[in-house]
């Protein structure tokens, strides 16, 4: 089993939920989070400002501080069978891809153990 973790735009949540549920993946966790990618700031502009020693109190300084603020995102987590990972990744990409920076990221991790809290039973590989 694998854990599929994805960060997506807040305005893509409903489409992502619908695509996952319609394709046999109704069980997931979706959380609100804040963050930013590494390309959220104009590097050339930042280097110019840093060379001056401090942020100026003008439009350039405001642009730098605005670009470094955190952006609202949504964090989806799904646990799926190994054979379903590619399908889930493709679904998430198809709904969320706009071709612009900030479309999101997807990470895949192995699940080594899983238990049902209700009865303490190991559920790894059973699909339950």
C-alpha cells in the first residue's frame, strides 16, 4: 500500500473530490494548509533588494513581502493499493494542472503497517 499526499489549489478541491470519488477512491483526508513554493518570489528582484541591505519602503519592498506570504492550499491524503497509485496521481494532475506555478505537488510514500482501531486487526493489503 502507498500513501498519496498532494498539495493543490484551494479552488480545485471540489473537482478533486469529485474525480477521486467518481473513480473509486471515496476515502481521503483533505485539510486546509498554508505554504508557498520555491518559485513564489522573483529571485532577481530579491537579490537587488538584498544587495541594498534592507527592504525599501516603496512598491518594490511591498512586492517582496507580498510574494513571501503564505498561500492557502489544500492537502489531500489517500491510502491506496500499489496498483492504484498511477491512476490516483493521473486523476489529481488532470483536475489540478493549469500549467502555471502553484498547481501543486504530489508525494508517494510506502505504508508499512495499518491497523483498524475498532478491533485492532491488521489491515495491510486487505483493502479495508
